[in-house]
C-alpha cells in the first residue's frame, strides 16, 4: 500500500483523542480505506470504504477483540463511521471521507501567518471572540443534528419516547459548548434508550400504584 493520507492537527482536539484504542482504530481505518472505487468479489468498494473484520483489525493493531469492538462502537455511535456486517465480512464506511481527504480540506484549514506580528487591538479581539463563538455554535448545531438523526433511527420506539430522550440528552451545559450526552466518555444510544424506557415505565407504574392506594 503506497501513498499518503491527510491528517489535520486539529485531531488533538477530537473527542476520542484521549482514548488510545479508538484513535488507533480510526486512523488505521483511514489508512486502510480505498482512495478510489475498487471491485472486490463482485461488489464495488467505494472511496472511503474498506472490507475488514473484528478479528483482522485486532490482529493488525495488536488489540483484543473487545477493545476493537468497543472502539468501533464509539466511532459508529458518534457518527464517524458506518458498518454493514454480513456473515463473511464487515463493510466500513468512513463518514465525510471526502471532506477529510480532499485537497480543499487542507486549503480550508490553512491559516495565513502574517510576516509582522502585531498586537491585536481591542476591536480585533472582540471580533475574533465573536467569530469563535459563532463557530462553536455551528459545531454544536451540527453535532445536535447528527445526534438527533442517530436517535430517531431507532424507529422501534415511539416519537414521544425519542423526542423526550433527545431533548434531555441534548441539553447544553452552562458554557453552551457541550451537550449532556457528550459529558460521558462513551454513550451507547441503544443501551441508553432501553434504560430510558424502563425508567419511564417505572415512573408510570409508581404513579399508578400511588393513585390506586388513595
């Protein structure tokens, strides 16, 4: 395998950067993914996709099967990858691969460094702060939309359940830069929804019993 991939420095601010296994798995997937569409056993594996398995990834990265599975779950639940599993292999798609690996992404992320460093004026500082706050809001909106999409993919639950679940876990902190569900290092929507439904049933039963005892 020859060539190179683009890895921007802002990955150090990535939510999973402190999780060694998750970071290793994600970078490995980027390195292994097709850089152009290719045929494989009669099917087309597109740019940004790869065919692999948990066993293969574990062997390639010297990780346990459980570590590999957990890392993949984190990446999928956070919206960074999609998985399609068969009885023979797993097809992994890296979301936004084109945005991450196109030359335009490098151009957009480049910063022009002035030849003469000047102390910013109070006006410039205020403008910069406003721009930064606006960028943070955009990122929050995008993350919230992505989270909502993942929640409502669980169509086996009613819209009322999904809406109340989303509204609770998407609540912002005081700094308005992080949602409630992002406070946890790992957030499995499926498991949390199951607990959410059980909790709501318990509350309803408690209210019902209280009313019947009056």
